[in-house]
C-alpha cells in the first residue's frame, strides 16, 4: 500500500540568460537594456504530502527559499517598462495545496502562498523593500464539475495582495480578485470545445508585464482537435 505521508527535498544552483524582450524591449512601452547580466540563484525547497484515507484528498505543504544574484525584474517609470538587475535579493515562503475529489463528478483545488521578498542590494533607497511584482499573499480556488452529456463546468477565484511596480515601493498596484468560468464540451474522444469568461467582475487591474491597463472582462472560445 502507498504510504500516506511522503516528502521530498531539493536544492540547486540555477543560471538564466536574459530574454530577448528584456534585452531589447520588443513590445510597445518597453525600453531596452542590453547590459543585463544573467540571473544566478541558489534554491531550496522541502515538501510534505499527506494522502487522506480513501485516496480522494491530498494535502501538500512546501517551504521554499531562493537567494538570487543579479535577478532580473521589470520596473515601471513614467509609464515605461524596463528590465533591471538587482544585485542581491531573497524570496522565502510557504505554500499549501489541497486537491480533492469528494465525488466522481467533482474536483476541488485550494492553494495558498505566503512569502517574503526582500531587495538586498547595497542601495539605501531599495534595501529591505519588497521585490517588484511579487505579492506577500496569494490564494487560488477552483471547482470542476463533470456533468452528463460530456460537459465540464469549472469556476475559479485567484486573489493576490498588493504588488509594487518599482523598486522604491512607491507605485503600488492594489490587491485584486479575478474570477473565471469555463464550460467545455467533448462531443468526440479527441475533440474539445470550450467557452470561458475571464475577469467576470470586470476588475480594473494591470498586468505587471505591460505599462498599459489590461482590458476588462474577456470572452474566449477554443477548439482543440487531436489527431
């Protein structure tokens, strides 16, 4: 029988070259920065998994920590976006996730992430501040219902706390909740039709990777055909 409690630990050293859009600002409103250094990071993660009796519910708890050198972040200044290196920074936190299938027709996912981010550069103007684009708290919940006639209906909620657009932590983007709904129909084994609505409540928010406000409510229709 499978053990109800398992765990894993990982540690590694990572390197990442700047992307083309970070080096050359390949979209409107973005400035180039060809002098970017590659990111270097030492990452540690420890996770525990508990499977409840019946094998219908799994709980995962993780602790993570990243020590980053020359980390690349996007900052907004005077409505323009530019990628910059941060000499030293730290991210540490915990994440909890519950996956459950309480009935054959229903799947649930609940996830909470709590983290602390810190700019550890030598500049007094930035040292100790939160990293741009990184919230302290974020929550996710999703429910999927497997209905008759090959229909699947799902709804999700994603909430994040305040994030900052600049290293000085003066340009804040307020906390925001995003609601999504999706209905999918599979008339054949390899065919799937889906209709979804994103940002149902028409919240005004800004995607961190663009200096311009995002559109409001979005409707999408997708056809997936396998061969």
